[in-house]
C-alpha cells in the first residue's frame, strides 16, 4: 500500500538514496536500520515529501507521484502529506500549547474541525497513549517519554495511513524509551501501519514485522524482521547488527495484526 520505486535523492551532488525500492503492506510495521548517514531519515522524509526525490515513484493510498521530470504539483504533495504522520527524535511539540492543544492543533487548523469535536478526538488519542490525565500539562512539565507519547498522539490525530517515526526513542533514557516502545507496540497490534527508523534493536525487534537494512543509500537486505535480525543473509547486515545491543535473538517476534493478510499490499 506504500510503494517507493527506484527513489533517487541527492544533496549537492552527493547521492543519498540510490534507486531505493520499498513496499510496506497495510497494517505492518517496517524498521529501517543501518549505519549513521545511510539514508534512513531521508527515506522517511521522501515518504511525506519533506524531501522531494529527483527520480522514482511514490504510491500511497490512491495517490501515485512520479518524480522523474517536473516537480510534483503542490496539491498532490499536500494530498500525500495529509496521509502521513511524523514523529521526530526530539518530539518537536509546540511549547506554547498544552498536551491537548498540541494534539488538537492540526484538527483545528488543517482539518477545520469545530473545537468540541477536535477536543473529544484529542482526548481519545491522549487516552490511547496513556496520558489523558496530562491533557492540560505544558510540554516542559512532561518527561521526555511523555512528550514523545503526546507527539505520537498528535501525529495520529488526522488518522494518517502511515505513521513515520524517526528515531522515536533515541533521545530517551531506557526506562522512558520503554514507555514509548510499549505505545508503539500497542499501535502495531491495532494494525497501525508504521515505518520506523531506529538504532534501537529492542524497539525494532519487539515492534517491527519487516526490516530493511540501508547502507550508503542502498537497500542491502530486506525481509521479515525476525529473520533479518537473527540470521541476516548479507555480511554487511551481519556486521552492522553485531554492533548493536541488545541481543535481538532473545526478543520475541511481534504478533501481526489479526486482520492483516501476509503478502497483502
Ligand atoms: N538537508 C541536507 N543537506 C545536505 N545533506 C544532507 C541533508 N540531509 C541529509 N544529508 C546527508 O544525507 C546522508 C543521509 O542522511 P540521513 O540523515 O538520511 O541518514 P540517517 O541514516 O538517518 O543517519 P542517522 O542514523 O545518523 O540518523 C548523510 O550523508 C547526510 O549528511
Ligand atoms: Mg536519521
């Protein structure tokens, strides 16, 4: 349901994504792993068009964008972007809005919902991430783990087809990271489609169904996360995984959402 096909992106002559093709089925979670600078964040940013690739094709829901030739029309970019939600490493909450205000913002401003409806939806989402009791708190009054859970609720507010998470736990101490892993695992069980760039193998192994190893802007290996983490086929993947902790061979592999049919696109 998300297809990236032969995506190319460069910055000032440096090729950062080299004909990258990736498919993500509805209701599944895909982990993007690979060394620093391998292109994980850039790939996520190409899905929500914060970066516009120079070549290749993106299919998301009913939208198909071909990047070869003219830059895509602004309307098409907006339609794609509205189907994505993004969670960043450093949360990026609006500091002058409460937790509730952060989650309501896009519903009020982009979707033009009336305030009572936006408020009800935002409270529901805060409850989903275990923070209904912090609705009136300011970002500075929240722990990092709580801020990230608000950021997740905010990203889900417009019911995106895909949640894009860029290193969602890497700014957090292990205990606070676990809160965020738990929330993402719950969303995965509920069938939320996600792409997660991460160095955190605990997150990747406990939440992702599929994994993609990137190196120097190329897909080195892709497949079921349980296999890729424990018995990688490529030497580059094996070397990379051996540099990470903890030992993922001990982690249980995540259950798939019950309505997901393996292989369905
Ligand atoms: N806006 C930009 N301008 C110039 N170069 C960029 C820009 N964004 C990324 N790059 C370069 O693109 C390459 C890939 O960066 P990217 O951030 O996608 O890597 P990453 O895999 O997410 O790394 P990390 O694990 O450190 O987050 C790097 O060489 C980076 O320096
Ligand atoms: Mg990155």
